[in-house]
């Protein structure tokens, strides 16, 4: 079973405040890992594996351009 992360969890992982992540979900979704929108709900969650993969990809792209 996949582990789902809430806004608070993703904020902690990314070193951002939960408010910033919440705003980014609406205004700048490209600055966040791919998310899951729960059907019939406004709740937004992330798959822990997707977040880890996204972070690894961000790190590699920084190393290539540096």
C-alpha cells in the first residue's frame, strides 16, 4: 500500500511552510511534486514515492546545470 503525505508532511520535506505549499498547490503547482486529488473532495495528498522521485529528479537537474 502506498503511503500518502498531507500538506504538512510535504511542507516539512521541502522545507517550506504549510501555507506556502497550500498556496503553491493553486498558484504554482509546477513547483511541487505531482499530487493526488481525492475524488469528490478538495483534499490534496501526495504519494511518498512520487515525492521522493521528484526530489531526486530536482537534485539531478541542478547538478547537470551547475
